[in-house]
C-alpha cells in the first residue's frame, strides 16, 4: 500500500469511527466521556481509537489516535484510553476482528451489574450470537483488562460479551458490524427485562415458554 493510500485509509477510518460514535451517542448507548471504540487500518498492524476523556459525541480527526498493535502511539495531545490494552489484544489474537465498540449502555450494564448473563432470547440473537458471556471483574476487583477479556474472545464464535459493573463489547469484521452488536446487546437486555418483568407479574416461569430453536435446527428436525 502506498503512503497516499495509507493516509486516505486513516482518514476514511476516522470518518467511520466518528459516525459510529455519534450513532452510539444519539441512541444513548454511550453518554459522557466513557466507553471507547476502535477500527483496524487496512495495513492490519495499527488501529484508530478514541482517546481517554473525549466523549463519543466529540470525536474529531484531530483527537482520534493511531496506535500500532505493539502499543506505539502516534504523536497525540491526548491520554490513551484505559481500555487500549484489551482493544490491541483482541486485534492481535483475532485477525477476523476489524472493529470494536465498547460502551456502558444502561440496560445491558444493569444486567451485568446484577451478575446475570443477558439471555439470547430473540430469533436474531439465538441464530447470530448464541451467547453473550458475562465477564466478571478482575481478580483484584477492578475493571476488566485484557487478562479477563481476551480468553473469552479466543473462542472465534464469540462476537459479543458483557462486563460486570462496566459495560458491553461488540466485535466485528467491520466497525459497522461491531456497532450493530452494541445495539443488539442493548436491545436484547431491554427485551429480556420486559419479558422477565411481565412473566413475574403474571406468575409465569421458563417452563411456560415455548422452546425456540434456530432455523437450521427446525429444518433438520423436519
Ligand atoms: Zn468502559
């Protein structure tokens, strides 16, 4: 790749990241300056990531950082994200990951803070995700780091996870795919809360619910 193509790629990835961040903000998946998101550059060995202290609605070409997978940060006036370590590690261990969206969306983080794994109860989540593992706090009781997060994502089937007392992670082949997962995680947590509240109010238990299989399982059973 020529230097000019590399610069054009950086600019395009910054545009994509800014659009994704604004979408998260508009959908109230992430307010304030928490959360972070990143996208891999076409060269493969570096990413664009939101720095620490910058809100999802305030990302610009000037404040986004370019960071190499070895941890080298291109000159920047901003502090790196506290979560830079796990972003870099996920790109290192999974070459199918080209985008990561991590936010503190309220419905999903509520489940995570109650120590409850969000059930994959919709057709879409059963078929596309299978599971959204709940990752506990670090052994020291602090926020999750790559030590806690990377082992879960070493399973290539895992595309989404939820962090206890913290937030959500969606990964994808593209940043938009990761963005969709951030939205699906939150949507599913909201649906699960409504379902479980209604079931409790009406005295229903899981035994009262029909068992849903995937489309592939339904075809195989015919
Ligand atoms: Zn966070």
